[in-house]
C-alpha cells in the first residue's frame, strides 16, 4: 500500500506540481502523518521538495536512463535474449512488449511469425513494428516519458484494461529474491497493468540487472513465470532466484 500511495502522489504531482498534505490525506483516505512520511521518503529519493503543509514536485526528478544511452549497451546479449524470448511466441498469439531496448530486440525475431497482435507502450518498438507482414501493432495511448520514450500514466493503464494476451514481456531496472524493480516510479503502474493482462509474464533483462535493487518495486517473483538473461549473469544470484522457484533461462 505504501508503494501504491507514493505512486499516486507522484501521478498527482505530475499534473499539479504542488500538493497539500490535507488534500492528499482526503484523496487517499489515510492520516496526515502517513502522508508526511510518504512525502519525506519521496524527498529522500529526489522526487519532491517538502514544504510547510505540502510538497512541490522536482521537475528534474529521476525518469530513467535516456533510451539512446541504453541502445548500444550489451547489444549482442540483447539480441540473444530477444531471440530466446521469441520462442515463447506462436503464430496467432497476442502479446505485450514493454518499453525498453531489450524488449525491442524481440521484434527482430518475430518477423517470420504469422497473425500476431503486438501491444506496446514503447515508441521505439512501435516504429520497428511498422511494415512487418503478419503483425498488427497496437500502440498504448498515454503520457510520453520523453526520457525513455515510454507511454504511461492513467490513460495508458485504462487503455490496457480490456486486453488479454498470452504473454507479456517486461523490462526492469533490477531483480532480486525480494522482487522486481524499476528505475523510475512513473512507469510502475503501466507495468502492473501489463502483468495483469497476461497469462504468462516473462522478464527480459541483461546480466547487470540480476541481483540489483532499483528505485521502485512493481512485482513479486511469484508473478514472474520466467526470466531470460544472458549467460554472464552472476551465478550465485541466478541460483538464488531459482531456489525461489523462478525459471531462469540463460542465453
């Protein structure tokens, strides 16, 4: 609940930039002291500046690493992960591809599939899907995170609500035995919506994410059916995840 409240506060700040403790207390149905603690935590993480009676959003708050900075990192590993992930996809499937550079590599491995429907909130992925025979691409509507080229926010979450897919391929900022985390809070709820829309959830991450904590948790390991990562992932961390009952696929 604490995480969900803080995400609600950040979503509210995204629209208003200024919030009052009383207003948040009434809106979220919790005490003012609880809101004060939430705001203090968000201030520690660099998202807000606490003021007398409320808080102001930090305009340069963490929004994730720019997409262009990530595209060339672990390029060969991402290609292998993308190829392995595509093995989960059959002709006629409907799938979700979360925004990201690793999920984008799945697109290249799907070009021989037939009658696919691919839903994505990644602008880069949507562009790469254009013109591929046999694939119907659906771009999630919402607010654009200009840093990550990701569609998120309330409208994106509502957009996904009617859909049901066979598999969601999700990106992350870190995964440990405690769960799966993201580098910014603004995309957490859209990831939750994707997980809820899918029969199977596959996490696709390169090795530096294995055993790494990140800013905001968004899923427990019990919600992840498989993790696909590269063969140089730290062996001890991989074994810890497997002991938790998660299938970890190295490629």
